[in-house]
C-alpha cells in the first residue's frame, strides 16, 4: 500500500487555487474595462467642468453628453463624447476619446472637440499632440494644428490660434471663410434645430467671431453680415434661412 501525505496535497491544491485567483484578477484588471460613469449632460445654455479621477478636466459645452471610465489596474482612461468639450489631460497611460464617426488617442495635452454627429467633427490641438482616427484615415495633430470633417470631407491639418481655441471654452467661435451652410449646421446641432437653408444662401462664406451661447444673437449676427432673412419655428424646432 502507498501512503499519501494529505497535508502536502492540500498545500498543492491551495497553491494552484491561489495562482488561479491571481491570474483571474490579472485578466480582469487588464482586459475588463469596467463600467462607465453615468452620462453627464448639459442643457442648451449650460456649461460644466467634469473632474476625472486622475484630475484631468473636461470642460463640457452646451447641449453635450459625456461619460468616462478610468481603469485602476492599467491606468487607461476612456471617454465617450457627443457634443463639444475642451480637454485638459494629465500625463499618464492611454487616454481615448470616442465620438460618432471617429476617435482620438492622446497623452498629456489640451484640445477641443466638436462632435455633435458624424456629419460634423472638428478637433483643435492647443498643446501636446493627438492622433485623430476617422474611418480608414489616421492623422497626427501637433500643437497649433486642427482638423475638420464635414459631410465626409476632411479639411486640414490647418493652423489653430491658441487664443481662439481657448475662447471656445466660453462658446466664442472664430472662423475664416466658413460656408454659411456649415455654420448653420453647427448652430442647429448645438440648439437641436433642423436647418432649412436656401441653396443660394448656403454658398456664401462667413468670416468673423460669434458668441454661440445665445441662439438669437448668433442668428442676428450671421443674417446681418450675410444679408439673410430667417424665421424660427419653435414649435417644430426649425430655422428657415433664405437670401434677401
């Protein structure tokens, strides 16, 4: 008869179990992204500052939604955005921003994103660098560079003035020869209005600065500068614009 030392078997079984638990925890920590924060939203005329667990800041503009997750094991940070936000990202592990139509990969930088829909995406890099991905395209932006996608057409990289980029924190936007069609598309996205635009008016280009925190003020400035008439139908949430 062969005698078996039960105490040694228990030790071996216990060691195997401990190793299994360790690798389970390791797997979960490395590959499980965990739960995102609840949606953080802003109203039509509201701004918020969101402080992430790593102290990175998200300056959320009006009519926007954001949620985030920080993986405590890997240090990776993930954000999902719909709308507009200015980011101040602390250095650390991977920081990713997802939005309709594309995403960004960054590390220790400052940048502004407008992404109310995949039809209009705009990224301005103020400090550091970001990697912008849109479909099969991957474009690296350095400090002072921006890129825009409007209805599938990519424009840029172009030069970004830091002063103008930072002013977007206060909903003040500046343009050099932006089409009226594109400008009203952005305005409609920010305020949840459908834009009905005369095709002749849409071909005009606007240069200037607008405080977009007020819809009526924005409409007044654009219509006066571009010699347009407009009508706001609040019941049906439409804005009709035509050339005079």
